[in-house]
């Protein structure tokens, strides 16, 4: 209907030979934008959804023209981007059209036979009048073809009018009213006249259907979003930075909970970004559907932040920071999202991750007191005992606290069809020497998707696959068949170790670190790989496996570079623990184990005559400083006992099992 009206408004009228568009706009229409309806189009993926590595366009069918913008409407028929589903309608400006290709061109059913007969030359005058008879031919059901079903596809509404006029209008109206009531109750804005010289930013309603696992609709969600992309820096906003807690911090807190037998509870902040107070003077147009009668000329002066504003995350964190500090909490100087409080010998620690809150306390009473305070200041959802945070399952057992991603791994294996595969005992074959692919890439998109899924797991709960995933990620831009075989090996290893979890047993109650590096292993890799891991309470709290940025000239130099990275992480961990109330002070130096005596001796000796390049000398001086301040201490460990060994190279089956146990991983 939209397309028909669009075209009719650009067809000349018989009366004055002008188009309705000319009569209304007083200018000639641009006919070059007209395209053949139903043709194939390659639609450019929008910037927020377009990845550096991956597809740049989506296959779609041209449906017509957008109502309220200069964009076109498309039916998505082949999307390799998870954010854009097939059989949904999208609007976009950038597209390449193939007007001679019609993906849904009507196909005539095979049952219908069309026969051509020569036309009769008999004139009408010679035909005798005959009584009409009923046809005896069997009626064939009309075949409208695939084009007909284009009209039956209905995605999420893109505008307010679409939502309130759709078949699901009652559900969308309920969702809209709920969102608007939350905004009004929060005193988000006040109506006022727009001051001279100011410009009001726009806003729009965003609609999404939340689906159940079986594909049925679970909930209709509506959210009012400010058009933050129209904000001007220095006028509408200044700073946008908002701190986020490190995953290492969360693991460290869970390890401390196992050491000190802490209670762990969780809360969720509803509509968190609506709580922030604005410092800037921002005016916004009244939202569609809620324009106040008699005050249509007025605008909304925003008092509190709104989703879509550039500074919304920052303002929310500042609001939470003020509220929690007013309750005698103190913030951790090395993670701005961690707060702690002491009260009559009892301790409580709070960790904020955007709108998720973990509360650690020495008893349930002090935890409930904090929860009551938060509920009085924000619209909170009490989750009770913590069970899941950032996709990680938290489970208390008789042996301590376990942290796992078994369900996430299972979903990943099923997604990429490796759930029924035969498991392998190691994530990386030590006999394989991978090289850059000089030919065409082999399934590059799927390869990068699988690497991304593995990184999500390796960075959270599975240090045993960190080296394998890090090494394979170096070939994401141009993978070969050999890279694919190595990647599949990681999936097969995860299938056999799907139930592995980090088990914090509460002992030992001090942090221990391990550092390692592998020097040049083949002609392809001229840079070494650094690996480190820190343990607390019997399991890993921090680890890393990374290719070094400089070329080392010897094993000693590569170990020195790796040790510098390890010492830097150790300094941060010790500083984090210094602000934890239940940790005994003063903290002893963090012990770091290294399997290279030459490196340890070099750092420990009072002076050296060894010639060093500048980049090596800076690292050397940094470690000397940490040693002199008693922040770290260096200890020698045999290579077979160095847990960081698995973070630098592929190992045998027995070594993988031994190192995984040393990391605190167990089924």
C-alpha cells in the first residue's frame, strides 16, 4: 500500500498534467529513486552491526519506500548477521539493486498445464448465438506464488504508528504505557518552552518482541530512546566514560568468598540508565503518542538521563556512586565499581557491573541491610543468592565455590554442530606448526564466529584453552584448512571437558603467580608468546596468553618480557586486595614463579653490566622497582611444575590434565 501510494503521487494527473507530489511540494519529484518492486537488493549492514571481519551486506527483497524517511523498505531473505534475522522487515538507505533478479518470482505450479491453440479466424458476425454451459474442467486452486507471502511477514514495528495500528496493538500499547509510566514516576523531564538558540533533540519508540526458546512470544517490550546521535559534543555532553568492573575482580571476590566463607547475593537494577541526573541542559521533543494537548509547542527539558543519550551510562554510575557512598561505603581505588563497608567487625563488599550487583557479606543480616537500602533508592529486583553472573554459573558446594559455563559451552557446541563429536584429550596439538594461509580463505566468516565464541569462554572460566584460542585467532582474517582442523580440535576438547569448572576451595589463602614464555618455536613465528596465571583459594583468578609485541634475542629476554607483564598484573591484584576489608594487612609480597634462573638472577642482582636495548631496559627497571618495594617476590620453579606452561604452547595429554588441575579446573 505504501509503495502504491508513493508511485501514484508521482504520476501526472489528466487535469493539469502535474503530479500530486508537485502540487503539494511545489517541486518536481526525483524519479531516479524508483526501483522495480520485488527485485533483489544487497543492503549495506549498518555501522553498529557491521563487523570489521565478516559480511558487509544482507540479501533482501525490495518492498517499497519508508513512510517517514528517505530510506527504502526491504524483506530480509539471507542474513549472516545474528542481529538481523531472516524474514524481517528493515529500512535502509544504502543498497545496491538488481532490478532483473526476482527471488520471489511467481512459480507456476506443475499441475497447471498451459496449451496454446491457434486463434480462430471466424468473424463475430458468422458466430451463432449459443447457450452458455458450465465448464466440466476441474478447477485448479489459485497459485499466488511466493510474492503473496511477502505481505504476511510482519517484523517488529519500526514506528509508533505501526505499533498501535498492528494486529498486536493491545500488547504494544500496554508495553508503551508501562514504559511511559516508569519515565513519569522517575520525574525524567519537565515540559517547558524551548529557549531561543537551543535545539531539541528527537526521540523514538523502539519495539522488540522477546521470544521464548521455542520461538513463541514471551513479552512485548517498548522503550523510549533519545536520538543521542544528534547531540553535539561540548554543548549537549562533555564526558561519556563510565567504568566497568573487570572480570578478574569478580573472580577475585568469589575466591575471597571461599576463603572467608562469605554470603553472596545478587540484585538487578530496573531501568538503570533512567536514574542518572543530568548536568547538561538538554531539550527533547515530546514523545509520539504522549504530546500534551494545548502544549504541543513545548518540549521536554530532561532532568534525568534517558536511554540513547551519550552520557547515560556515565550519569547512572555517578548517581549510584553518590547513593552508595552516602551509606558509609568506600570505593576501591583500583576498581571504581567495587565498594566496601565495615560495621562492628562485620564486612560487606558490593560489586557493580552496569545494572547487575553482587553483594558479599560476612553474614546475611548485613547483606539484607544493604539490599533494603538499595531498594529504597532504586527500583530493584532481588535475585536472592547469586547463581549466574555474566553467563557464569556460581554454585556453592561442600568443597567451596565453583564457577562454570557448562550450559554456554553446550549451546555453543550445538550451534556449530560439535555436540555429537568425538572428544579429544588436548586443545592444541604440539606437533602442529601453523602458518599463514597464502591462498583463498576457507569459511572465514564462520571461523571468526567460532573464535569469538571460544574467546568468550576462555576469558571467563577456561584458562586451559587460552593459548589455543589466542593462537588460532591470529589467522581469523584468512584461515586455511589446517587452521580449521586446529579449531575443530578445541571444540572436540571442550566436548570432553564440558563440565570443567574453576573450584575455589578456600586454600591457600594467599595469591600465587606463575610466569612463562616460549621462545621462537618455528620460522613462521618470530615473536614469543607470554603466559601468566594467578591463583587464590585453589583456583585461577587471572590469566593471560599473548603474543609479545617485540622480538626477543634469547630465551632469557623472552622470559624477561613475560615476567614484566606478570609483575604488572601482580601489582594491580595486590592493590585491589589492599582495599578489601577482610584481607589481613600488611600484605606480603606476591610470589611469582618463573622457570628461567637467568631471568630471575638478572632482576635480583643489584647491578648489571649487561647491554640491553631500551625496550628491555625499561622492563628490567620496572621489575627492579617492584622487587625493592616488596610488591612481588621471584621464585624459581621447575618447568614441569610451572602452571603457566599451558598458556604458551601445546602440551601432551598427561601434561594438559596435570596443568588443568593446577589451574583449579575439575569436573
